[in-house]
């Protein structure tokens, strides 16, 4: 081992040819490099790659542009989903509103998620599908976002998202999951 890397393998006699400060006899045991658990959520990463990645956005208009660019890829039965948005990185220092998302489409449900996944913003179509207005009185007030006039701004947080939004987002079929994972595993294998 030199500079943290294995530079040669072989028998003790073969390795004695390399100058070293120290030789350690492993007594016939094997030395292998350390492995780090990257704690990768393989399936979640695969599914997230189907969403519009918003983590490099610097303003609301850039978010809307990225969503519009991906709109043609969405069928009528699916939602346009964006993830990893950092409100702190946007010059407006806030998440887009439902009215801004409605400028992308009012026919297709749109939902964007913050990088921490604690807050999601829905356009009017998605709010309608999820019956948020109908359930508004059941939802804890701070689990929904409001504008300065007291109107819903499209933000749905924490358990309100799990209860009222998540069940309405279309789920992939088994065949779609197999195909997507196959492509994703090929991609992951290409990285080494």
C-alpha cells in the first residue's frame, strides 16, 4: 500500500521486491480495500431521475422554463414532477406559487418538491385532483401555504402531502418499473 492505494499484489516474496518502510505479514489472510456505504436509495434515485431536477435553478422563471421544456414528455394521465428545488438559491428567496405553475399548464397536474422533501407546491389542476379545497378544514393550517391575502398558494407540507397528495400521483406499473430499473442499472454500472 502506498499513499492509500494498493500498488501491487502477490506473494510475500514477490512483494519484498518493493522498497517499503514496513512489511506486515498477514499470515495468509487477504487484505482488501475499505468499502464505503454510500447509503444510496437505488429505486428512489431511479424514480427521481424521471422528474425535472430543479437543483440548479436560480430564479422562478428558470424553474418554469425547465418545467415547460419537459411538458411535451408528459401524457395526459401523468403528472409533471420537479424535485430538489432550493428556495434559498432562488433570487426571489421563495418557492414558486400555484399561479406561477399554472403558467406552465392548467391542464396537466404539476408538482414541485423542495430539496428536503418537506414542502411541495402544486398547480391548480393538481390541487383540484387532490381535493385540497374540499379537505382544507381537515388539514392543520400550517401544513398548507397561504399568500398575503389568505388564499392557498399551492404549498402542501409534511403529512398533508402524504395523506392528501401522494395517493393521487400515478404509480408505475410493474412492467414500467422493470424497464426503468433496467435502464437505470445499466447507467449505474457504466459509472463503475
